[in-house]
C-alpha cells in the first residue's frame, strides 16, 4: 500500500493523488512500462487517509542501494579485420543503461495531447488529457496549460524570480538574483532558435522526479520498477529526452557548481563512457592508446527525434534544472557561474546588480 502525503493545500494534494492514480490505472491497461500495477484505490475513512492506493508487488532495490555492487567493464575483443569490436560480456552497468533506454523510449512513444502540463485521464473515454502542471512543491503549481515551450519558459522565469523575492536575502542580493535570471533567460531566447523544431514542438510524457530511491533495479542490471508517478508532466521532447539520472554531470550536477552536499553514484569518467552507450555509440581504444572506431549500438539512436532532442537539449535541460534547484544559492551565484560557463559573457550591457528593476 502506498500513502501519499497531504498538505495544508488540500486541493493541491488531491490533484497530485488523482493524477498519479489515473496514470497508473492507464499504464496497467495500455502500457508495458515498469510502473506499479494499480490494484485498488482505498476509499476515504476515519482510519485510512484518502491518499492511499494498493499496487502489485515488484522485485528489485533502489538504485542507490544496489548500484555499488554492479560490475562496470566488459571484456573486449579487438579484431582488426573490418575494425569490428565485439563485447564478450553484457556487464551489469551497461545493461542498466540499456534497460533505462528501453524505458525512456517506451515512455517517449506514448501519444499525449500536445500541450505542456500534467496528465490525467478522462473517465468517460479512458483518454489521456492534460491539466495545469502539478509540481512537487505546492508553491510552484500553475493554473494554466502552456501551448508552447516559449510560454513555459516565461512562466519558469517568473517562478524563479518569485523565489528570489520571497527569500530572506536582503534587497541587494535579491536584485543580483534577478539579474542572474535575466541573463539566463536572455541566453535561452537565442539558444532556442538553434534547436530542431520537431524537438521543440512535439510533446511527450515525462517523469519529473527520477532519483536514487524511486528507480528500482535488480542484480542483473535490469530496471524492475519506476515509482512516484505523481511527478509526471507533458513536456517538449527537447526537455524530456535525458540521460539516466545517475550519470548526469551537467547543470546543478556539475561538481564545479553543485551544492556542497551533492553526491554522485558514478565517477565522471565512467559516467561519460556510459552516456556514450546510452547515445547509441561506443568509443573504443587500441591497447596502445589511439582511437580505433565509433561503433553503433542498439540504444536511443534509432529514434531520431529522441536522439536529436537528447543531443541538442543539454544546455536547455540544465537551465531548467536551475529553476527547480532548491539548494541554498544566495543571490543565485552558482546559477550565474554556470550560465557564464555554458553560454559565455552576458548579453549586451548587464544592469548594475544593485539597481535592477523588478518586472
């Protein structure tokens, strides 16, 4: 049995719960995704909270607990004839990457209405519908569905600015925070013009909160369950196509800019190797140290839209990650340094940080 937390905002809590249970019910009937199979939604009573439901059991452990036990390197045979490189062993970490790719592509291929929000299900027709996006923090929820990525980014800018001016920081730090937000949004406006229109306009289903404890795996490197579907949304493909969360070293996960308490499951070097496998290519080296070949693999590359969105959307996804970053970042200094690193110098003449105008 799963219990979902309630808050002082009863409407927000109920929307989260109804969105998750509706989506799990739809998955059970229409999808082979490794999501919990919904059995029963418990009725409200004096003894049992309304926000409770029952699913079938599943195997596996949270990736945080099991990942350190997985092996990492394949035995490689280097055949110079036709420059063919063959892996003799399907090791567990590579298998986990492929298992995640299978999940990601199945989720990506589900047809959803072409607007940005959260998912619900029409009771009369069992069709997926989009409702205003429900965030995992009730202060961030919105009352509208966004028709385009541009409109969504405008909302995110407002959301981040609102956070700056509701913090306990002094006025000067608040103005500096707003200046950092303004520069990031200015860079993104120019960046959007360089992206493939298919990846910007096509909306897909996404899980917004995959992490160390809600991604279940087994000892062979297979994903056995994806939990916490109350964190769902429909997003442009450019934002939804993403690397496995335990392999990310960009944006708020970049050690140069990450919060002090941030930790990683994998090393930077091994993460880079496994991300290449996820892309659908394998970089191999001769024992003497020189590059041999890029070898295609069966991962995400066969889905052209997903692959294009994955490769083109790195900076945009990282920027959106900063909007939802809840770690301590006085006057958004870490975000500002990342923006300089990712996009270069400020656009135009930046305003004096202590004399910003609130818009």
